[in-house]
């Protein structure tokens, strides 16, 4: 799973965590630490499920939550969460 996060604000963001959940029913969780993200910048991440964390049954829902511990004060917290669903090929 590859995804991009972007700081669309006008201020630099300090450290925060990104929580990736593969198929929330199975609750395969990967937490990523981000040192910071300057205003207007973006960063690409690639995450794989841990060993034994097969996501497909027959599809896979992946959810990403940016700033999962709410460390960064933001004007819009609604754009920090997204889920997608992929079918096994």
C-alpha cells in the first residue's frame, strides 16, 4: 500500500503518528512515526502488512489515519482519515 500525506496548512507540523489499518475486521495495524512535515510539503509512504497479516478475504480495506494521537492542532481535522477497498487479484 502506497499513500501520500500532505501538509496543506500554512504552518510546519511537528512529529506525529500515522496509523494504517489493513482490513479493520482483522485489525492488522502498522504505526509510523513522522518526524515532521513542512507547510505545503508532502511525503510518500509504502507499507506492507506484517508477516501473517494477510488482508484479503476476498477484498482488503485499508484505512489511514494521520496524526492518530491528535498531537497537531488543526483547523480541519476531517481530512486526516481515508479508507479504500481493493479486491484481490
